[in-house]
């Protein structure tokens, strides 16, 4: 089935320049908001779509600069018989080397025959399509695809015009399901006649006095009307074409009345049935209108789990559910630099585990890989407090914090995300640090590492950096939690004193640094706060209101991390 092997976009909307070699099956674009994902789908649609008219404006040019033309180029491979017609396209075939991603002027051994189609829009806003071939240009030849061939490769766009595909219209999926022509013209005409007759019987009874008046007036002035005057629907206004036929359910309700997600599923299923004539599909925001289980149904209908690659799909998503369901080979991360150049990046095999465990991070602008739930709760609690004070949340700015599940697990996802162009920071304790070589490699590639000094874990940093009133609040909060009954035992085991004694020492200001350190060790080994919600409370409601009184060993690292996380723009 025809498929796109090469796409090049220049000066179209937010995209100044993009070159991409898509895969045969699912090509799901992810990236930050306004990174150009939908623009890529529109570019494919405009270049290959079977439309006779297409409206452009100055805003379709990159930076509204009409001095440089919009140029969208696609190379189509896996050509069918009609597209391999030598008489029609012999001078336009090129050879494509998929392994090395190179083109040759002519097909040859080991090369795939492709046709290169280009759409160009100058400042007159009139799009022009033509096949590109140096061999043809040297001969002074120029032509476009035949209309029937353009229709054959025209992409199906799910999400837009779904109602169209559920009616019997030229090019709709309902019509493409059969090669037979609808032989109901006579029946449609009879239906129109019957509608006129049925309406007339009703109207003639309702308007009898009015019609008698018209009849009498016509006779008085000598206008012939026959035996009677009738109120009928005008024959010219009641005509049924094949477009009047649409799919309905058993309750006689049109399927076009289904919800957005249900219509997407249905149209995707139809597209799968007619891949012989609809081999390229475009889906913006795969998850729209669908629950997680129906997202999986849509992906299955689009061939996400198929090994045959009968259908080529270009899609976008902001859903972690979609990312968890897809393989890394089916994803492309779209990166945009400050110059407007876009780079598509393919995740490596190392990303597959990250996709399963931390799929949401692929949808952010920058990433904080937290050692555990404690660190995740800490950064969230601090952010919540700052938002209460009027700051903008780091999440609103596009930073995503995720739990790596332990010190030994932070490096691999952090390095893979860094390779894919994300700004990445690691937030971890320093009692089990990265090796010097690992940290040097990570930071030299642009990564950041935030950790407490003095080989502290988080609980050590908190208790050894807090004044006495904060320690009292921490002890009271620990006692209020589900683990509260065990806090006294933890303290006696680690610090050699019970809860009441520890609280009294802190309350009266008699606690020394050594005892405070032992309280931190008891909190760490006892797991007092080791979940997201408890740490959110600790940081938001206990530490942050007393921030100025905390030791800089805690606040300096936390402030630097918060500053980095809030710089996502």
C-alpha cells in the first residue's frame, strides 16, 4: 500500500524547516505544546489530500513572512500498479535506499521506486502541486498526479469530517467499502416523488379554504389551473442524491449522532477495512473523547499491534495511556530550536522501560527524575506553597517530576531523556550517590543533579536543618499518621528516648544537634513520611512557613531545584 517514506516541510506555520523519515506503521508525534505536531499532519493532508480547492492566508507562512514560499515535499513508496504506470510516470520515478535514507535519480537494484510530490505556495496564496524529478526537469517536463491516483493515496483524517465518512459520498469510507456503484437512482427519484405526494395530501387538507380562494381568484381572471389548486413541494427543491444516504443504527438514529470518540473508533474501523484505497490515516489527539480502554481499541484498529503494517498512521497525543501502549519505534519526539528548525527524534530501545514506567515525562518540557516518592512529595509540596503565595506552578510551566523508584534507578531514564533533547535534572539523597564517573558523564551532557550535602538522606536534611518549633510540628504530624503508634518504638530503637521525651526536649529548646540527627534517622528507618501526600504536607504546611529559619543546607538545594524546575519556558 502507498506510504510516505520521506517528508520535508519548509516555511509552513511554526515550522521553518523539518526533514523526517517516517516508519511504515504508526508514527505518533509527541512534544511540547505548540511544537508543530498538528502542523505536520496538516502538511501531509495539504500535500496529498484530494482537494480541488484549498485556502491559504499569510498566517500559514512561517512568521507570516510571504517572501519565502511554503514548500511541502513527500516521497511516496510502496507504489501500486496505477502509480507504477510507465506511460504516466516513467520520467518521474526515483530510487530510494531505505537503509541509508538516500535517493537516486533512477530506480535500480536494491532501491525502491518512489514518486516525489511537492506542494508550493507563493505569496499569491495559490497552491501548486507537481511531481519532482531532475530527469523530467532536464527534459522540460512537468506534471501532477492524475486525479484518480491522488484520490487513491489521499489520507483519511480521523476527527475531522467523520460525519462525511458515514454517508454515501464520493471518496467517503462508506462509499469505498464496495467497488460497486450505487444503483438506486431510480429509487431515490421515486422517494422524492412520494415525499411530494405525502406532503401534498397533508397540506391540501390543512389549506383547503386557502386553496379554494386561490382557485376562485384564478377562474375570475381567466388563469387556467385545471380541476383544482394543490399545495405540493416543488419538484426542483426535493431531490435525493446518494449523499442523502447515511448509516443508521437499529433505532433509526444516524451514526453521525454518536459521540466524538465513538465516531473516531468507527471511522478507524472502516479505514482498516478499506486499506486498499485508504492506506494513510491522520489522527490529531488520539485520546480525544475516549476512555483508556477505548483508546486501546482505537490503537488496535489503527494497527498498533499489527505486524503487517498495512496502514500508515500519523498521529499526535498528549496521553500517557497512548504512550504506554505504543512501542518506542512508533514514537517520534518533535523538537524545535530557537531558530524555528524542527528535529524529529526517535527513542531508542532503552526508552521502552521509561515509556512503561514514566510515560508522562515524555509529554513535558523539562523533567525532574526523583529518587523516590519522598522527593516527589517534597518538590510538589514546595511548589504548592509557592503557588499559594502567587507564584506560577512549575507544572503549569511544563516541568514534570517523576518517581524513579530508588537511587539505583535514576540514571538510566535520566540519560535517555537527556539524549532525546529534554532538559533533565536528578533529585536524590546523597547517602547513596551516583558514582563520580556517572555523574560527570550526566552533567557534561547537560544534566543537573540536586542533592543534599553531608551524605544526608531527605529525613536527615529536614531534622538537622529545622529549629525546635519545626521539630515539634514534625513529631506531632508523624504521631497523627497511620504509622503514629509505631513512632515511639522507632525513637526508642534509634534515638534511645521515647516520643514524649523527644517532644519535650524540642519544645523546651534543650535538644542538641546529635539528638536531632537521631530523630532524622528514626524518621528515615521508620518510613514516617515516605509517601507523596505526607511529604506534600510536611513541606507545604510545616517547612515552608518557617523557610527563613531553616538551615541553608536544606533551603539552598531546594531553592536551586525549584528555580530550575520553574524555568521550563
